[in-house]
């Protein structure tokens, strides 16, 4: 793990396109600003973990009945 020390209004770069800037410090809380392209998802870790769990759960469901799906698609045309 890389550990850096930054002060308010200082930033770090992740690659060429993601900037993380320290906006403020209030006690034990740090306010960060993250500037990244729209196609780069940025989430708090606890939200990221929930998304990951939901994606795993979605792949563990029963297999899709392809013939039933074909029938549903024909009805919509």
C-alpha cells in the first residue's frame, strides 16, 4: 500500500485521468474531491461491495429458459 501525506488543496493523481484532492479536514473526517472521466466508476467502498455482491447474486440464479425468452421476444414484435 502506498501511503501519502497531503494537506488541504493538495492532490494526488491516479494514472493520467483521475485526480484526488483534499478539500477539507474536520477532526477525524477528511473531505475528498475526485475528478475522473464519466466512464470510470467511483464509489465509496461499502457501496462498491454491495454492487459486487448484487452482481455475484445475479449470476447465481437459475439458468434462463432460452425457448421461453424467445417466445417473449416474439410477442413484443
